[in-house]
């Protein structure tokens, strides 16, 4: 899958890369070495009828791929020092703070790693001017039809059933790319709204939002694809 240059969000993340012979210590944390990992986030497609679609990835986690070695690393480590807000319609180049989650100290030595989890935390869709009341639930609820802004805290831990692998070496930079299927992500988000269609709430029309459910890991997983670039 390819996207134009205007559809690419590039996030450079420095990470520790140590020679295996040098060993690892908890005092050496992500971001203290001259080695590096580059993480490229590429939004494929646009947000359709929405003028703006904002999707937040709060963390990307790596773990050693070999189960027999995972004890030496401990819990999976996060690459992002702060959440990454991705404008699905107007992506651009962004920078990220680098570091492990608060309270942890871990390093990336040479070896094969797996991208085991991605945490998402927020989703916003903005449609201006607001649409006429449409046939689908998100188009009918008051919050969208009146304000044109549909925002939900959509906290989901996306556990990858078949994790992408990442080879870390002391020579050069390992490049990890995340492809985001924008249309697929939006369809999942919209499908998590339920409307009350029989009794409008506080107005003659449209029907009101009855409930919202955060997306499931299995629903988001197909639309978040990690690959190592050669």
C-alpha cells in the first residue's frame, strides 16, 4: 500500500541499541544512545465526508520475540513518550518525545522484537456544516447533527494476534512503519454508536444517542498494520 507525500505522518523515535556483548542495565533507558528506530505512520485514504478526523495513539509496545528471552526484558516497553495525535485528513510531519512509560527503565539490545500492542485513546470526527439527519446512527444523534463534532474517548488496547517483527542491530537504524486504513477505522468507530429511534430526547428530531461502546481490539487490529521497512 502506498500513500502520497501529503498523506504521510513521520515520527522519528530514538531508541537504545546496544551490542549484545555490552549487556543491558536498567540505568540506560530509551533515548540515551546514538542508535535509533524510525517509526513512520502512514494514513491511507481520507476521512470521507468528515472535514477532520483525529485519531490518537497513546503508546506502541515492543517485546522480545523469543519467549525464552522475554524475562530479561520484563514487561513490554513503550516507544512513545507522549500520545500521538494523527490528523487522518491532513497528515503532516510531527515530532514525539521519546521515553519509556513513567516508572519503567528498559533498553533495546540487538535482537528480534515483536510489536505486541498499540494503545488508542481518542477519536474525533468533525463535519461542517453539520449534515442533514442521515440514515445511520452517527448522522442522527444530536451531538453530530447540531454541533458537527463527534468525539469519544475510545480507549482500546489493540493486542496483535500475529505481531509484526522488528530486527534491531547496532549498525544503522531500524524503520518500523504503521499503516492506518482510515476508512476502516472510521467505520469501526461509527459502528459503536447506538441510537434511540423511537423516543427523541429533548427535541422533536433527531433521535438521541442511546449508548457508545469502545471499539474492540479485534475490530481495530485489521486496520493497524505494522511492517519493518528495508
